[in-house]
C-alpha cells in the first residue's frame, strides 16, 4: 500500500485527468502539480494533514473525494472549478474562515459523519446539495442558509436538533430532519419552502403534527414520534401529498 508520494512522482503525466489513490496508507497530501486533473480520490487513507499548496495547481479539478480519513479541520481550498466535494466520515470539528470562498462552482458538498456542532456558514451560491447528517449539530443559527440560493437537497438527519426555526430556502425540494430530538417546530418554520416535495421528520420527539403550509409536498414521514392526536385540518394544505407515514406513534 502507498504511504508516501514523492516529489515529482506525477510530473511526467501531463495529460492525466483521473487519479484514484483510495484505500492506501497516506497520512498527508503533498503538492500535486497536475493541472489537467479533473477527478481525484483520496478516500480511505489515514490523511490528517493537507499541506499548504497541495491543490494550487489543480485548476481544472471538478471532483475531490477525501472521505474516511483522519482530518480534523478544512483548510482553504483554492479550487474554483470544483463541482463535487466530499469530506464525509472524518473528524472535522472546525472549518477555517474562508475555506470555501474560492469554490464558486461547487454544486455538491458532503460533510456527513464528522464532529461539527453547528452548521457552518457557506458562501456558495451555486450549491444544490448539502449533506450534514451524523454530526453533533444542536442548533440552526439565523442566516446560516442565506447564501444558498440554489439549494435543492438538505440532509440533517441523525444530529442533536431539538427545534426547527424558520428555514428561508425557497428552492429546497428535499429535506431530511429525521433521527434528531425535535420536539418543537417553530411557527413559520416551513413557510418559505414553496418547492418542497419530500420531508422526513421520523424518529423524533414530536407530540403533535406541526403546521405544514407546503402545498407542493408529495412525501411526508412522521413515523416513530410521540404523536397521539391529529388535529382537525392538520393536512389541509397538503393538496399534492401522495405518501404519508404515521406508524409507530
């Protein structure tokens, strides 16, 4: 298994577009002078350090996978062409200021199964998919989603959320809040979600069905909560609902 990448190892590969280095013993990422590269995977290594300048030459990189490593923070990423970025299953608790500022074309971001305690501010207006499941997030701060004007899919399941504030994400089509500790959904929490089609709220602590003014909703899961009563008119606004799960309440 590869444990070290020597300086100059890739210098002759002047047309390389895809590089798979997953399932090795690498502990750090050195500078990679491969300007033609479009796809790079370092998943399933032991990487704890991304050296300064490691990605500076990767001006055409579109997909970067760093899942299943030992990273504790995210450094600045000067990857303006990047569209898909995955840091899933690391030990990340900190995202450095400005880490994502250069990612002006990013569409998909995976930060699942880390040590994050709050949702980071993401100045990425192009982002369409955000996966933050299986962290330690207990609060959704005001304004944290304001820049995400194209977000369509948001995964926040398996965290430590107890309440849901207003979510001003009018483009959202899929939202998963399952397997948290949610007992309260604040007034107006879902009012802005005018394009939402799928909502997962199962495996929480809800005792009643919240107000759901989401006429576009097609799929709703509320199973495995503590709901004992369904109030009159609870589903009146859900004129397009096709699937409803209420078992195990």
